[in-house]
C-alpha cells in the first residue's frame, strides 16, 4: 500500500485554492476632474447562503497625487473639464483600507486583487490579512501612473470602474 502521508506523493492531492468571496466596484468619474474618492462599496457575492447577495463592504479610495504618492498633483492637472487632461501625465494612489462584515465561513487569510483597464495584463494584489476575521485591515496604498491621457482613458474615467476588486 502506498504511503500518502507526504502530499507530494499523493496523486489525488491538490493545494487549496482561494475562494472568491465577492466583487466590488469603485467608479472613476472623479479622477477625470482630478478629485479624490473615498467609498465603502458593497461586496457582491454569488454565494447562495448569503441573503441579498451582499457579503460585506470594502473600504477603498483613490487620490490624485504627485509621483511620490503623498503630495498634490501639479497645478496644470487641476481641471474644470476632463478634456483638459488630454496628453498629460497623471498619478493617482489607490488605497484598500479594510473589509467589514465578511461571511464567517469564508474569511480566513483574506486578500484583495484588482485590475486597472489601462494596465489589463497587470493584477495588483493586496497582501493577505493572516488569520481568520470578518473585518480584515489592509492599509494598502499603491501609486498608479497614466503616462499620456487620451480619449480612451477619459472614457474609462467617465464610465468605468477600478476594474473589479476581487475579495478572496
């Protein structure tokens, strides 16, 4: 009889995969006016045991900033209309602060990933909150750069979201 106590020798063992708790969305409309946005959007889930399909809240934000992420954007980026941003370089900081009221049976080692439409091949991952809690704190901050604002980017700001925050 084979010894399967070592998982590397067990042909039927697969490492555990993270389970998707839900998705959350943050509109980017304010970024077209170089204004900040702080929000607590709901985490939408497909779990059938959660009434109303909402599996908690995600506290997140974005802030127009300088290249370092802490200062104000350049004066020429303070605009009245988004079209004034055309052909300019902008920086903004995305913050993922915490989650609240996550489902108790899915809240171990929680992490968040997100994708920005202008960087479709890059998945940004917020480091996992180790342990089990329904209210993990991340305090994550990352500065993003858009090298040259064009019509596509302006439309993205006007109609798009931080393309999905996936909470796992």
